[in-house]
C-alpha cells in the first residue's frame, strides 16, 4: 500500500538497515526473516510445492528434499555450485577447479556406496568356506587399491599445487621488483634527458656523459622488459592488467589445498576402517589350508584388479594415471601386509594335479576291466 494509506492504518515501514528500531530494539520482522528457522520453513514449502507438481507429471522419482545431508542421515558429501564460468572452461577443454572438485566428490560418493554395499554383502555371507572368505578378502583388497589411488592422487595434487604456488609467488615477487626497477630507470632517464636539453651545447664532455648514460639506461630498460615478458609467460599472464589476478589464483590454490587435505583425511579414515575389517578376515583365514586358500584368492585376483582399474579410470577419465594405479596396488599390498605363500600354493596345486591324475588312471583301469 502507499505510505499515506499505511499511515492512516497506523502501520510503520519495517526497515532492515539497520536491523533495529530507532529506540534500539531488535526489529522482530527482520529478525524472523533472517533466522535459520525461517529459511528452513521457506525451503520446506518450496520443496513441497515442487514435489506436488512433479507428482502431477508422474515424476515421483525426481523428488527433492530441502534438508541437508547431515539432517537426513546421509554420509555422502554434497556437490558444490559450479557456475557458468567453470562450465564454460570445461567446454573449452580446460580444467575448472570447481568441476574437478565435483568430479572428486562424485567419485568419493560412488566409492562410499560401493564400500557400504560390499560390507553389507560380506557381513551377510557365510564366512566359514574358502571361496566365500577368499572372495570377501579380495573384494576388500580391491577397495583398498581404489582408496589408495585416491589418497595418492590427492597427495600428488597437493605437491603439484604447492610447487605451482611456490613458483608463482617467486615469479610474482621478481615481477614486482622489475616493474619498480623499470619505473626508477625511466625516471632517471627522463631527468637526464631534461638535463641534457638544459645544458649548453658548448659543454661537449657533459653532453657525451649524459648521452652515454641515457643509452645505458635505454639498454638496461630493454633487458628488464625482456625479463618482465619472460616472467609474464611463466605466470601465464598476458599483460600488467592480467597480473592483478595473481592473488586471486593464489587464493584459489589455497582453497584447493584445503579441499585436498579434507579429501585425504576422509580417505584415510575409510582406509583405516577397511584395514581393520581385512585384519578380521585374515584372522578367520588361519583355520584354512594356506595353499588352498592362497590359490583361491589368486584365481579371482586378476578380475578384482581389473574392476579396480576400470572404476578408477572411469572416475578420473583423461586424468587417470596408470603409473599411479600400479603404485596404489603396491601401496595397498604393503598396508595389508598379507603376502600369499607361493610355495604353499604351488605345493597345493601339485597335490591337486596328482590326485586328478590318480583319479583318471583309476577310472581308465576300471574301464579296461
């Protein structure tokens, strides 16, 4: 309503700047509007209305929930907003930090779901047979390989970012120093040129000294400009205006390092949980014949390693590193500390072949009779 009608009704406009009345009391309207409770209420209403229309078009599988993952009891990590700029960079073939973080989050969530599913299946399975326990341990080893790869990838990313930041800072400081030197030498050059103009021509020696010094300064300035251009290239910047974004890049790298620290911490917790479960299986395996149990594991190990390879390569796409994968396999075996006794496996396989040959020979004799 217009102010005149509001005044006739005794209403007063609620002003949120500042969020208090002229008498110093907190404005109850703006206090309520800015509260967490009101925000949750608005989000809940929005979700209900959205789901209502989704139901009307038979899209019940696409319902939304206004609550956070923590409030819903979901362990998965939510993705972050990417934005138009990041998506445009990805379309041009560049790697956007926010898109890379979301790819990692999705890979983390997929791994978490698979781990939960695997643990659930393993806990429900009967653990008193060689094939079942061998399948459980090799499945867990596969997951440890995947987790180890994520940890190694995070460490490599942190090292690369740290090296990049160190080099960028060094180039940036050198660049600022050169800019100051160029400014100082240009100032000196201008002063000498003015001095040369004001000096009488009859003072030939003074003119020569000034001209020589001006020429030296010109040469020094050109050398400094060449070094400045080299530093611009090293910093991946085009001009002085573009250099102003260096601090923004450093801030983004700092945020990326923080995110990688959190990711490494998260994976380390998952790894410790998996190692603890593996140790329990290892204790149960002691009751079986070492050669028989080792052979059962080796028979299914290649398929499990291929599963881990496919899962990792699908998650990382073109950023997948085969050398890092092999390192993660070695790292996983070192953490599991469970070398299969190949001598016992060979002896068991030899005994199995002998028994098979004896059985065939016995059947052959019986047929001849």
